[in-house]
């Protein structure tokens, strides 16, 4: 494709103008010659010499592709080629940087589970059992008085000696059963069954014992006052686990009982209460 430029066509237009001037000059000369020959010759007048002026002009070499003078006269002037604007080169697309991949944050490591040390519950030491009061020893029997053989006063001596002995034996016999029947009122009675005042509290299963699957039965001995309150507790039979034993003692201390009575009289009582720990 040829691009149009006003400076590129200057030689061509100057050449065409020169050729046009030459052609017009030639035509004018031919026309003048014809006109002169057509006029009548006068007799007696010398014939006028025909003078034709020809001017030589150096013309540049005509390319094979250039039009001739005749063609230049006949053919219309070529229209200037439309200026074709060069197609703008497409702008390069901007390089798009690839989006950076989101950084994957590492998952936080789980914090190690630290088991809190168990605070040992205070162990209730069992109180020593009350010592039973010693029973009064029976009085020793008086030794028999040896008999003295005398003549007359034999019978009187026998009566005198025998009467105090009899009185002593009676007093001993009367005192013996009394001492056997007397019972210490402060000593608690051992009973097989007790009556609760309301619903008895149940022990709380220790969490650590649940985790470790600790089970067993605790037998707690309870001393009950005449008002039904708990005076003392201790472990009669252990479960083998200190936590379970402590829980059973705590439940026994909170229990309320009905007073133990005999013939309408309230006495201290002592009983064994079992507590079962089962999962």
C-alpha cells in the first residue's frame, strides 16, 4: 500500500505543467500556419516566407509508466489518492501480576491440658472410742469365824457368830444383782437399725474418682446423741480409696436421726451405715 504525501508528487506535477506549455505552443504554431495559408495571395507581392518558431526544451526522461502528452490532454487529472491513515498499533495489554496466593496461617497448636492438682480434702480423724467406766468390784466375802469349843457358851457363840454372817451374805446377795443390772447411761447403745429424720443426704461422687473409675462400699460408724444429732463418725470399713471414704464421712455428718429410746427414755446410740459408690 502506497501512502500519499504532497511532497512525493511535486516532480510529477511540474513535468505535467511543462508538457502542457509545450503542447499549447505547438498547437498555436500549427494554428497560425493554417491561418496564414488560408489567406489569398496578393499579385505583385512577394511571397512571404513562412517563419515557424520552434523552441527546443530539454525534457526529462519519461518513465514507461508516465502518461504521454496526448493522454495528458485527454485524460482528466487523477484524483489525489486518499490519505490512508496508518492503523494504530494495538496497545500492548498491561501485564497483570497474578494475585499472590493468600498465606495459610498455621493452625495454633492446642494448649496442653494441665490437670489442676487435686486439693486433698481434710481427712477427719476418728475420735477415740470412749473408754467404758470400770465396773465396781464386788466386795470380798468375810472369812468365817473359827468355832471356839467351850462348855456352856457354845450355843450363844454360834448364834452370835452366825447372825452377822447371815446378814453379810444377805447384803452381798442384795448388792450383787444391783451391780449387774446397773448400766452406764453415757455409754451409747449399739443398734442394728436407725430412724432418719427426713431424707438422708447422699454423698457426692468425687470427680477424680469418676475419671479413674473408683468404686466401692464405705461403712461409717455413727454415734448419735439423745437429740438425734451426730456426735462422732469414723470409717468402720474402707472402700480402698481415700476420696470415697472422705465423701462418705461428709454425708454421715450431715445426717439427722430420730433419738433412740428404750421404755420412753432416750439414750445415745451407735450404728454402722453403708455407703455404696457405683458408676
